[in-house]
């Protein structure tokens, strides 16, 4: 099966317009907001101040109407409202799991639908799992997203809008308030973030801004399947925490389940990890390891994992495999996962077993796949049925 990575879409300054032709500001970065205000006619000596005011209203206060921007004079507010829109993207589907997990399907534009998942935690933190691409060009055998054909990078705006939409739904404005539900962001939704490092970096500048969405850079985790040349640049650009989808610690097996290992084998991956900026015992790398029955879950595999981790400040996340329709694997038995965790623990690494969340709404890791793709699949099935009958 072949997938196509479409070119990076719209340059960052190209803000889409709403049906009435107004430029849509929400989701844009600071330079883009400033650019559009300048084009609109804000005088150069007031440009920085106006940009900061509007930025703060959008990203700290979450306002949806220019009339709420009280520190801007009414005549200017009216002119701004005639030229710009503060519209949010459309949440076309919102599902809430029995465990409180919320899955959003957001329409960014015609045919571009993106999933993100909010995962509340018992410890008063909550993570929003965001997508960096529609689909994924890498075809990891255990991952549903990798079976989707249409792939394109999301723009910084489309990444930021996932966070804005979740804050809207959770009632979290103004940003940064006490007891907030959404405290962390993980790039573990659809796509490979390190095939979109620039736009992920731009999006994080907005998501982490102190006078905006106010999510600290240490509360951001970017997960990669191991795009080696982008690992160090990611850390330099974003100061985000790093997670590596390891899943096997010998090259032969990793190649089988993650084709990217042919291009970037384990030795190169380890080298890049050791050079990750800011790496220390306080800032460890998380290694994700999906438990596949009879494939990567033996004691021997656990020992290979320990050998690979030697010298890296690391913690391990053991992920029970989440099946999806037609998936070629089964999840390891619970006792096997526990024995595996014990071995890794005894070697001095924290190895929590991640409880699957939102399984009932197909919101768990590796189960995301856009609705448009599902529709096409169902249409295909219908067609095939018709031909067959
Ligand atoms: N492309 C990036 C980020 C998205 S995947 C990456 O691969 O790291 C997020 C995590 O879910 C990865 O660790 C991935 O390996 C894991 N995953 C994918 N499919 C899964 C499945 N069916 N069950 C459990 N985890 C899965
Ligand atoms: Fe892509 Fe990550 Fe899924 Fe692999 S696990 S196919 S890299 S989304």
C-alpha cells in the first residue's frame, strides 16, 4: 500500500477566510496576527501594542467577540469586527467515554478532519493528545493511523486550534486558571510530529506563550517513531519533553514492526537520544513499548530493552496493545505484561503499565483515523458489495 505525503500546506501567514470573507485570527501565531493587523492598517508605532492586546484577548481570555476587548476603543473594535473573525473550527463529533476521556473530531476545512483526545487523570492533571498530521506515512504494523492513505502535515494553526477547541469544550477560559483540567499536551495523536517539526515548533510558540494559552514547555511531550535527524533540532527549537516509540530493542524485530527502523536503526536512535538537549535525571526520555502477544513481550525482549536503555536517563511506558478492526496482533496477557514490567523495574527504570483509556470510543493510542477516511472505507465496501452482488 502506498501513501502520499502532500506538500506542506499554506504558509503560516495565510489565514483562511470565513464564509463572509473575514480573515480568521484564532489559531494564528503572533507574527501572523501582527502581519494581518499591519495589512489592515494599524499604524507601525502601535502595532506591537495592538498585537499583544488582541493576542491576550484571544489566547488568554478566549473571547469570541471584538466587543469584549475592553481596552480597545469602540470605533476600532467595530472596524476590526468588520474585517476579522474570531470563529472557532467546527467540532463535528464529540464523544465522551465512560472513563471521562473525550474524543473530538474537528473539521479544519473541506476534507480535512482531525482527531484529538482529552484524557483526564486522577492526579488532577489532564492531557490533550493532539495530532500533527492527517494520517501518517509510516506504516507501523500495529497502528491504525498508519493504514490511512491521505496524509498531509497540519499547519501551526490547525495544531493550535485543537487546543483551543478542547479549552472551549472544557470551559477553561481564562487560560491558566487554578484547578484547570487541561495541564499537559502530548503529540501522540495522528501523524509523525518529526515529519512536521517546523510547524509543531511554531504551534508550540503559541500554545506555550505566557500571555496566551500558558502551557509550560515541560508539560509538552512530543512522541516520535524515531526520525533520528530531527530529534536534536526538536529539543533545540521547542524544549519539549521527548518520547520515543521503541516497541522493540533489536533491529531485526523493530524493522518488522516499524519500517522506519530500516532507515534509522537502533544505534543511531540511541545516539540521538543521548544528545537530546536538556536530558537529565529530572528530564528523562519516555520510551513507549506496546505489548504485542508473542511478538515483543518475552523476558529476552525485556533484557534487550534494558541493554538499549543503558546510559540514557529513561522511563518506560508499557502500553497494552489496543486492537482495531483487522489488526494483525493481540495484546499480551496481563501476567506477561506484569512480569515484563518487573524485569524492567528491577533494572532501575520506572515502567508503569498504561491503562487503556477511551477504548469504548476508539480513542486509545493508535486507534485514531479520520472520519473522512472511514467514510471512504464504507463507501468502498458498499461499492465492492454492489460489484460482488
Ligand atoms: N507517530 C508518533 C506519535 C503518534 S503514535 C509515534 O509513533 O510516536 C502514539 C503512540 O501510540 C506511539 O507510541 C505508538 O506506537 C502507539 N500506538 C500506535 N498504535 C497502537 C496500538 N494499536 N495500541 C497501542 N499503542 C499504539
Ligand atoms: Fe505513524 Fe506513529 Fe502510527 Fe507509526 S505509530 S504509523 S509513526 S502514527
